[in-house]
């Protein structure tokens, strides 16, 4: 695919439609024969791409009914022109690859971002979107719904599962119950969830409209999400097409993000909650703590205030990493919830992003439960020694 694109870009003369930063249209592209439709389509594509860096719900070239799945795709297009090693925010240029009419008012559109380093072309990404003509302009969306029209669905509580042939109903039910448990704890309004399962990363990417992206070279699995109009979309491209498993740890993060903005969340406290309520990498909280005792808290001379912030992985592998700071916060969260209720856990979760001094974290924790810098080491040792 890369080689083909290279020849296209080098051999065909190209013309820019409109401004210099807009999509470049090679002469070999078969555009709509109707000049009005052609002009409208190209103007709309440029409008869609010019708004891609804005919040997804502000892109006026996306219909509200298509926003959920298109939001995932827009996230994958944001910042694609940039290249860090050349300190260039506009290195990759956008080229139109193909336009196919599906009917009189709907088009399948493919475009790529390509840069030239001296004489070597570099393909950053290729995408596919659907364009629908309506009310004097074209609106664009991810091809996800179009690509999965023959799929089956299963609704359990507020969760809607999309799958090709079969789904593990037992696991799906357990997932829906865990969602309800977390939302109840968080006093959250249970938003809807739509889940799509794919065999691998490449299949998942193609179906959301990412034909190629350099960032994912060599990767075999990933999960993509968006949250729009009270619905969480989860694209699982993790060899889990039948929903035979789910990660309660990640689910905790997803549900918390419905209640607290990520920008105000203390990550170490959030991860501590996730360890406590959902384990990590399939390892239960009990197993995490046991490994922590064997590998980390086996040195009685450890000063936890001095240790906090080193983030030394004690997991059994690089893939299944575990952090002492998250275990410490799990113990603190457990104490706060038991003595003060979960509402005060939320207060600590809102203590701001982790930083080197962590002043807001310690001030908040002292107000809630009396743990401060002075007694932190003693209190943490107490919590470790009490945990079984």
C-alpha cells in the first residue's frame, strides 16, 4: 500500500483546491462529474479537516447522529500533520486518494497524509470517511456503522454489544453488572455503552476508518473510546471479538471519567482505586498487595515519603507493570472509604494532577483523614501492616 501511494504522489501532477493548507487533489482522481456537487464535496472535506483540531462536538461537518463513532476517528486524525524530529507542525500534507459514489448523495472518501524528507516520501496515515449530502453541504462520518450493518446486537441493562456471530452472554452480563456497581459507587447517572469487538488491531482500525497509521506499526491490539451525548463507545481490538473477557481496572477509569474531568483527576489515586476495585492486568487486588509485600515493603527501613514518586515497577513483567504509589493510594482509599465514605474518596480523586510537590494531594488528604507529610511514613506503614 505504501509503495503504491508513493508512486501516485510522485508520478501524478497535483492541484490544490483552494488554500495551501487544504487537501491536495491529484489529477487522476475521479471526482463527481456534476461540477456543483464536486465543488461542494471538496469544500466540505476541507471544512471537515479544518475543524478537526477543535472539540469533536464542534465540528459542523458531522451530524449529531454520527458523532459518537466519528469522534473516535477524529481523535485519530488530530495532529497528524506534525513531526517531532523536524520540529515541524505542518510536515505531512493531506492528499485525496479516492472518491467512490455509493449512491447519488453518498460518497466513500479516502485520503492520506504524506511528507517528503529530501527525496524520500513518508506516509504518516491513510483514512476513509463517508460523505452524505444534506441541506446544501456534505456531512462526514466514520464508516463503522456502514461496515457492521450485518452484525448482531445484544442489549443488557444500559450496554449494547455489537458482534459478528456469537457473544459470551455470561461475561457480558458480568460487565453490565460491574458498570452498575461502579456507577452506584460514583453516584453517577448510568450512561449508555456501545461495545464493538474485533479480532485484532488492524481489523478494528479499518472499521473505524483508519486504513493505516504509522503510530500503530507492529502493534497487535488496542482499545479506542469516545464519549458523546451520554453514550460511551468502546472499540475493542484486542482478540476479544466474542467478549470472553473484560478488564475491570480499565472499566473503573471509564466510569470515573463520566464523573470527574481527567484534567482534575489525581492519577495515582485513580490508579489506586482501580487496583482496589478492579485489580490490574488480570491480577486481583489481593495478589497485587501480596506481591507488593514480597518485593517492596520487605525493607523495614523504607521511608515512604522519600520513596513516593520514584514509580519503580514491581510487576512480574514489563507488560504487567505495578507501581508502589498506586498500592499506597489503594490502602489510603480503603481507609477513607471505610471511615468517611466514598464521597471523601471523590474529594481526594479531585486533588489535581500528580506533580513533584503534590501539595494539593497532601493538603486534601490531611483535611479528610489527617495524613500529612509529617506522619505519612508512619501512617503508610500502619496501613501496610494492617492489610492481610
